[in-house]
C-alpha cells in the first residue's frame, strides 16, 4: 500500500506537460464537467471545516472507547501528512495552477489522510469498508468539482489521494511500532 501510493504519486508528474499544464487524463476529465453551482456542492467533503469536523469526530470515537493512543494518533497523523504535502511534496513537484502549487492536492491529502487513518485504526472490517467506500465516492465528487472550479487538475486529486494513502499508512505503522515499545 505504501509503495503503490508512493509510486503512483511519483509517476503521475511524468504525464505533465513541460509547462505544467493539463495532461491527457486531465483534458478528458475537464471535457466532462458539471455546473459551477453543483461543483461547489461536490467539493464540500474536502473543505477544511468538514475535514476537521470528521477528524475531531473520529478522534472522539476512539476517546469514548478509552483508546487514548488511537485518539491521539487519529489527531496527529492526518496533520503530519498535510504538513508533509504542503512543505515537501508541493514544492518538490512545483506544479503551478494560477497562483498556487497544485500537485498533490492538499484538500485531497487532508480528506484522504483522515479517512485512511481512521480505517487503519478501527478493527471492524465493516467500518473499514464503509470508510473506504465513502472516501472513494467523495474522491469522485471532489474531482469533478475541483476541475470545474479550476482549483485542480484531475491528476492533482489523484496524486493527492495516492500521497495521502502512502504517508498515512506509513505514519500509522510508525505509530503502532512506537505504541508497542511504550
């Protein structure tokens, strides 16, 4: 999972044009857009207030069960992934879109990191499947919305999801190793 996510994140930029414009996949997706009003609704799952609310709710899920290590891990891992994306990955690939670094999508990294951390920490397979299905559905929605609104290319969202998956699974593994040593 870590290797596949990292490999996809590193491979997607090979499809970018020399000036950082849309790839062929980006052009195909942008040809199938939605209305601007609907796009605003579709991007909502990746908006910071929604993601932070889900982050706090997921941490509370573990706190209510007195799983303190998991509650703290739930709060910390997505934020480390978001910071790593903002300060390391975006400058590394330096894909400009209008006036910001677009690859990998930070909104996507944050949303997927929250969902993936939760899925890594819960033990009930049904909850893991529900989290994965909900996240996959949200990714489809936010991709259409972000492309229509000009926030990101589709490959920015795909790269954000892959980067979040790789970083989050790796960070959760590190947290588990640390927890076993304490």
